[in-house]
């Protein structure tokens, strides 16, 4: 959200000084037209106070609703409308105060047109300045986000590198292969193949690339097969989804860290056999993926989102500018991670 | 005379490769293979092995936490795939470790080294120092693992009410009563987060989250009343420390 120009002290000072000058001019002008000091001041004060109030209102409104470029004529309408309201209220108040002074009423009616146009111009200026301010704010915010995105993509690359290497996973897999070579060479060969395919997948795919659910799940299966060899009967996984979802798209390599998190969490938090379940469904225009794993609520400190999930969340934020796409829930001894991927 | 060996690793293939290598040593007998620290503790008590081959990352309690639960731990050869911190700790204490995957030669070297040091009582001290060192780091300092009879209890530090010194042990008070841990008060003072736990007395460390009020007690002393109703003594030197951290 852009900040209001009033959050800047200098702006507040300038705003106040300008209004002071306008007010003094207003009074002096009325005085020049022959009004008494008191009348000039009351007239000026009421008219300008209402106008200041209108300006503040407009600045606030623009804070929450900044029209698109092609809708700028809306602003003109606002400006006109607010001017009319300000003038009407001024008129009612002043005519009430000076009801018995006919000269003043005549003067007021004659000055109506000049007053309105001046108010309109002033209000127009304020609107123009705030539109420029808010646009500039938005732009610098976008700039910051872009820079952030670039920085994050660098981090993501680093993370990817680490993913490729995932030392713990890699060395343990090699250790399993080492064990298989002696006893079951055929299986050792198969695992070498799986590990190579998995690593190739991590290298080949770009962070920003989109893949179909089918491809992503095939890739995920490689990872799961390796983990299953490592952990044997302790780890069971199931993937439940309808083939009609095959062609839905998601960012490449998004699911593997989620699954990895679930496996780590599940396997190291209990000593029992565990089952990790991945479900994919379509909800409205979203691909919704839930991953569940068991955990021990008694000994696990509430971890929130682990590092793996954080990176998933950030990636989705960069793509959709939304922070609500990753959510987690711990219920009894089941931990559920839900990921939504909006479909174009 | 043959020596008894226990293998503790959560990955079946990792265990089988060690079994395979051990078969080349006729004098080494594998008493049992265990797939986690819980089984490990039991097996070590039952068989009193001469050597354990121990993985570090394991379910529930890791290799270090498991060793803490054993009174006179046997000689250990650690086997780990990748654990930057553990490796630093091993090197700092000159303890032998195997990096997975390791081959027969490397394994033989480790066994040879173990045989050389077998009669050297120094190794037990080294292991102890290693454990002290390791327990200062995350995630070990987020929880305390305690043996309660035949059960193993994992206590997240935020669940601790207070600690009380009891000879060579420390009583760890929680909502389920107290558990004994064979560590010193100064060890806990080092391990626990100083902004959460304060040594209010020579024999007491209290969890600040649990304090409801502090009352005067006898002449110079105070007593902290916890949410559970327990009263924890606060000494003359402990009081200003508590006050400073609580911002009183």
C-alpha cells in the first residue's frame, strides 16, 4: 500500500503554509472588495476550511482508490462535484450568519462564479499533485518489488544449486547405492539411473519455467523412489489425483521441496512407519495441492513453515504477488501443507 | 576374545553396508542392529557393547542425544553423510568419524584406531566433552532429552517450569512433575536462552514465562511464584538479575 503524502513532514509543512497564504490572500481580496475585516475573515475561514477538508478527503480517497489512466475524467467529475458541494455549504452557512446584511448577500451571489472557479482550480491542483504522488509511490514500490524479485531470483538460484547438491540427500543416496552394489547390483544400477535423472531434472529446469502437473509429478516420483530405497518400509507415499488435471500448469520444481519437507518432518519426528499423501484437485480456477504427513504434537515445537516451505511461498509471491497461496495446518498428529496455484 | 558391536542407523541399507564390512573381522560380533535411538538405548543397556557405530540424524532423538542418555557410553564411531557442525565438533575433539559413503579400507582404519585406543580411558572423556559441546547448538538446545525409567522423554525448553540442582543431577520441573538429567547447573545456564531462563539462585534456574509475581521472603531474599503455584527461591544476587530482565 502506498503511503499517504501526509506521512512526510515536509509535505505537511508545505500544505499548511500554502493554505495559510491562500487564506490571507482570500481575506485581503475580500477586504479590497470593501468587506469589513470581520466579514472577510469569517468568509475566508469558512470557505477555506471546507476546501481544506475537501482536499484531505480527496487525498484520502485517492490513497485507497487511484483511477486507471483511462479513467482520469472521473477525477474531473469528482473535482466538479466536490467544488459544488463546498460552495453550497459555504453559501448556506454564510447566508445564515449574515442573513440581515443585504449588501453582503448581493456581493456573495455576484462572487459565486469567481469563487467556484477558484475553488475548482485549487482542488484540481491538489488532486493533480496527489495523483502524481501516488503514481510515483506505486512506481517506486514496483521498482522495489522488481529489485526484490531480482535479488530473490539470485537467491533462488543459490537455493537451486543447494537443492542440486542437497548434500545430505545426495551422500545418503550414494551410501545406499554403495550398499546395493554388494548385495543387489541390479537395484544399484536402477538407483544410479534414478538419481541421475533426478539431478539432471534439477539442473535442466529453470526457476521461472512452467510445467504441467503430469511432468512435475513424474519428476517427483523419481525423488520419492530414491527416498523409498533409502528408508525402506518406513516410508510409504501415495499420490491421488485425477488424470483430467494432467495439463494444469505449475512452476517447475515447486513440489519437491514441499514433499521433502513433509518427509523430513514425518520421518524424523516419529519412529513409526509413515505415509505421506499428496492430493491434487482443481478448485475454481486454482490447482490445489495438499501434502499430509504425520508428526508428534507433543515434542515438535510449532515450526510454522520450514525453510523449504518458505522458499515455495516466496516463489509464489514473486509470481502472483499473493501471500495466501501456501498454508499449513497441524491437527492432532497430522500436518497438512496446502498450496494453491492460480491457473491462467 | 570377541568384541560386541551395535549398529545404530535409521537407513536399512546404511546398516547393511556396515554389517558387510564387519564380517571381515572375525573377532567382532554384531549384537544387534537398531533403527533409532530408542532401540539403541535399550540394546546398549542389554548387551553392554564394546563399540557402537552410530548415525547422527535419526528419528526423534539424534545420535548425540541418544549418547547423553547412556551412563557410561561405550566407544563410538560416528557415521554421517553430511553434518557440517558435527564434523567440526568431531575434529575439535579428535574423535574418529566415517563420512558416508565410506569404503572397506576407511572402515578398517577406524576399527584399527578404536583398537589402539581401547585401553585408553581418555576416549570416554572425549566423548563427554563432545556431547557438552554439541548440546550448546541448535536444535539440541531447543529441547532436553531425558530418560525416565525405561521411557525417553523429549521436553521442549519452553515447557520447563524451573530447574533445581540435586547433587550430580539437575531436576527439570515440568507440568508432569520433575525429571532428572545428569548435567550441571552451569551447563544448563549456558545452554538455555538467557533471555528466557535466569539463574535466580545458586541451585535454581527459572523460566521467566512462568513467573506470575515475586514476593519478599525472609530478610534479604525473595521468592518467585510460578503459574503452577510452585515457589522458586531468589537469592540476593539473583534478584537484581531477575529484575533487570523482567524490566522491573
